[in-house]
C-alpha cells in the first residue's frame, strides 16, 4: 500500500514536490476554489497556519475546478488571488481533480483512508479537509461546512 509520503505533487509554480518533506508534520490537506461560497475559509486557514505552523502544522491547498467550475483560473491567477485577497502563505499546489478517473492519486488515497458519510469515498464539494497525524497513519475527514477554527481542538490533539 502506498504511504501518504510516497506521493509526488506539483506545486503552484510547476515544481515537483515530494510529500516526504512533510513527514513528522501534522497536515491539513484542503481542496480549494476561488469563486465558492466557502472561499472566505482561506482567511481561517491562513489564521490556523500562522498560529500552529511553528508547532508543526502544514496546510496544503489543492485548487480544484470540479465543483460548479468555481476554480476557473490558471495557477498564476490562483496564486495571485490567494495572495492579494487572503495573504496566503501556506503551500499551494497545481489544480487537481479529486474525484473520477483523473483524480490525483493523493486524493484517491485520502478518500480511501477517511471515507465520508455512510462510507462514501467521493468528495462532495470544495473545502473538504483531511487532517493527517504526524506519522501519516491517522486521517480524519471534515466536510466543507467545518470552519477552519472548528478544527483547532483536533489539530491541538495531534501537535
């Protein structure tokens, strides 16, 4: 079975990023979008990053255009939007699919490890969050309506 840290993803600037560099960190992996009702969660995600990064939290943002075409821009536009509107400093990555035959392998793995309601593996909307323990073994899924602030207790337990 592939471990979380075996995956390689593409950074928002096009560089290859091996997830092994995040071993030993608590990860919050989020599929994001710029034109979604949940887009203001970027502010809360950035606040979590600023509060907990020094204690070992990494937030990984993966833009996705699969839900209502709410991430239509290219990577440069997404990066600019996040910087200008939310001062995002956590790592952002290239656009991915999170469901279907073209889903990023990382997301296939996350969905299997932490199914949604009633065992569903598909992701239902933007800003679905996966909280991953430092050893990569415990993965918890939170739906889009779970605000970043509501995750603080769960993050604290893993730090």
